C-alpha cells in the first residue's frame, strides 16, 4: 500500500504522494510517512461509503488499522519454507533465520538480505490477520563494502554493516529463505546460499482423509545442518559387512593381499584437477 507498483482502485502510496505534490509540499517523503496511514483510512472509508464496489469489508478492516494486541512467534512456515528466529536457533545447529526479499532501489531491482528477529501476527476486525517478519538487515547499498560477487556468482554480505532503518518489517508472504556461511578468508563476510522451497504433502482425499488429517497441510521439515569436520560421525559401526543371502566363497589369501596392495597404490595417487571448486576462492579478493 505504501510502496510502488500500480495503484489499486482504492488508492495507494503513489496517489498520496501525488496529492502532496499538487499541494506543493516541500518534504514529500517525510510528510508521506507521517500522514499516509491517516489519509489511507479516511480515503478507503469514504470509498466504502460510496458503495461503488471498489472496497470490500476486508480492505476496510485493513485500512482501520490493527488491534492493540499482537501475537509473536519464534517460527513460521510460509512459501514452502520453515523460518525460525535468530534467538530460537542460537543454541541449535540448524539455520533457518536467513531472509531474502526482493525490493527496488532508485536505480534498479535488488535483493535485501537479513536475519529473522521476530514473527508478529497483527489482528484486525472481522478475524483478519497479517503476519510480519521483523528482521535485522545487512546494508548492501555499496558494492565492495556492503556486498560482493565472486567469480562463481556467489553473493557475500558484510555482517558488520547493519542497515539503519525505521522499517525493519516485511510481509511474511514476501520472504524467501537463504542460508549464510561464514567466509574462510574473512568471517565478517557471509556467503549467501539460496535454497528452494520444501515439498508439500499432497492433500488427502477419500478414505485417506481421516488418517492424514494431522499431516495433510504440514510441510516437510528437513533442516540444513552445518557440521564441522571433527564432529562427523563414524559410520563404520553401523555397517553390516556380512551377507546372509548367499553362500560363502573361499578366496586364495594371495589374491586378497595383492588386491589390497593395488588399492593402497591407488589411494596415494593425487588427482590434480585445476577446475575443482576451492572454497578459499568463494570470496572476491579485496
């Protein structure tokens, strides 16, 4: 409503700014921030009273503003992603707090990256609800100091450059999930790893309807876990090396020893592949 794009029938931010321009207001952006909410409520209310079909009860409820009570969550599923707040996952190995939204600057479209701080659900009259994500955003205004793009196309953001903004909220439906990996050369730089939405379960039908009520609309919940190399589990104890479905076969001991010797020789061979991906090269050198 307060952003760009084509103005809807009930008016939006562009229409209000146009009115301010016609009134020859000097600081249009500042006046727009201060007066838009009140103007929008009055404007939509008048359109609703005119009964021209441009405004329904749901839009009228939205224009009148939310109730004073809100509901806060530490996690939320939307757009096929499972989000958790930064505080919730502080002591966990999983990372689900990375947020990306598509936005616009004065020159071009650009993506904004941040971390989820809180999930706020606003309540409106008529049972209407709006879910917002409050995020800490990185300042990516300047290439080189705020963000980088390496030769592999990976984007890195400077975690020491926080965006100073009075508008930390975005609609939950606008959010896409990303993951951040600390750079090897400079831990202040986080490599952005984009991901795809998780699959949804199929809607139940027929005789399966009652047996799957609890899971029908739940998204699958695998999390990306970054485990240090020294924490890798030894899987040898879980592997069954004996086969019970075939008869045993006697093999000459000399054949086994020769095969083992050949294998040891193969293990010592170094594969010098110049095209191999090197994580040390993921960040663009300053």
